[in-house]
C-alpha cells in the first residue's frame, strides 16, 4: 500500500483488464476459498461468536461482565450482516437502468460517496470518499445504485487498489460500457492507529478506462471533483 497522498494510476489496456477480471484468483478478486458460501449466515454468526469469545478470553476479559457478555455475538453479527456482507454475492446490488431520452452523452460524475471498508492486513477501518464517473452508451444508472456498488465492494476485507478496480468493474458491468473512471481517497487506520500512527496522510487510487484514458476527458473528470 502506498500512502502519503500518492496517486496510483491503473491505466491498463482493456484486453488485459477484461482477461484479468475473468481469471479466478487474480489480484482483481477478493481472496476466497471455494467453499466460502457453504455455511449460512446464522451458522457463520454462531461460529464467529465462539471464536471471538475465545479471543476475548485470551486477552483476559471477563465475559461474565454485563458490558461484555453479549460482545462476541454483536461482533459476529456485525461481521456477517454488515461490515463484511459484501463477501456474499447474494448481496450484490441489482442496477436500476433507465433509457437516456435526452441523448445526454457527456460524463456523469457522482463525487464524495462514502467509503467504509476494512484493511485485510489488520482488520481495521479504511474510511474515505469515492468519486465515480461514466459516459452513457444509451442507458443511465439510478444514482443511488452507484452508492450501492461502492458500498458492496467496500463491505469486505480490502486493499484499496483492489477496491478501486472492483468498483470500476461493477459499474462497467452494470452499464455495458468501458467509459468509466473511479478515484478513492481514504484514511487507513492501520497507519493512523498503529505502527507509524500518522493521522494526516491519505491514500489515493484511480482506475480509468475507455474514453477516460484520453487526457482531456481525464482532466475534465479531475476538474469536476476538484483535484
């Protein structure tokens, strides 16, 4: 991971990007075992509750205390139903598409979409903003679905580079266009709350494809988001 306001640009050729996205186990995919979805949510919650109670016990915490006795179950439910719910493809948002009767063929930008994710190296938060844009090829997507796509990709253990690419990939898939741009700007609590404990730095990652590989189009997008 590159921090201190470093911009990571992923200007790959479309053929390479498409092939990599289709390749199981590639860096574009969240690392998952083949049996990841054999257990239902309630079973996962039950097992995680027991494991987390064990972690708290090892740390010396008194699980008979009124404040702590329900913590393992709360954490387990939060993991499965909330902050890691994006691991389950059943939660993938269904895009709402509309015809483009106005023939609007300029870029559409939605900026400052909230990002709440977790670093897969230390399981601590990644918090920031995503800016996304696309150019319609005949359809437009409901604006809230862009937020849902960002949320879905964020709600899993992540590295920011992969998160950025996954958001772009789902928008391309939903709209059937390569003309997509995504920038994520985020604070990493693995940097601010441990180790170097630098609370001021952010990480910026970007993915451009299609018409956004054109410098003029890319610069227009950056101007819209204030970069």
